[in-house]
C-alpha cells in the first residue's frame, strides 16, 4: 500500500526504529506502532517492507486463534530469538478492516523502539514524509549527507 493510499490516521504516525530486545540488533528501520486487528488489546509494531538484514522467517506457516490469517514466525538474525511474524496469507475480514497494509509484525515484548528523526535531524519522521521504498530512502539520505558535506567544505 503506497503512502497516498494509506489512511490519514496512519500517515500521522511516527516512523520507528526497532531493535531486538535480546541483543540490540536493528531489525527494522520503518516500524509503526500498531494494534492487532483480530484483538485490539494487543499492541505491536509493523512494517511495510521486509527487513533486509535484521530478521529471517523460520518454522512452518500456521493459523491464528483470532482470525483465519496464516502467519510465519520471524527471528533476529544476530541472536536467533523470535521477534514477530509475517502474515503470509491475510484473511478477508482483516484485509477489509481499516489496516495500514503492513504484513511484518513485531511483538512489543521482543523489540525496543525509538522514534526516527527526519533528514534535518530536527523533527520526528512521519509516515506521510517517508519515501515509498527503502532504496529511495537510502538515496535521499546519501544525497542529504553529500550536500551537507559539500556545504561544510
């Protein structure tokens, strides 16, 4: 789901960095504080892109107790501890509910979160200001620091 398609409520949320609570490894740079659609008393974090080097799927795909979604666990690549899951096949009720379009979920008990700053370092980064892709985000970050370095010479 692109930023333009995302419900305005989600666009106003802060972008979070998520680190494994067990070893400190960064498992996600594009996290969002969220609630479980099938049980709104459960708080967790989600992301729109699979983390490139922080986590890996493991084990078998299985069903959930609260809905018909199929999920697969994800673990920190550094220490091996489970930190969340990927929704491999969302159920129709979850897809039809108000959702952020994210399929990677992180248990709040397994990660530490920290709000990210925008490229200026002065403001918290909002989802509405986050580039559409990881590659675009990395390109903009490199360009920003290159421009900043040029300015300081």
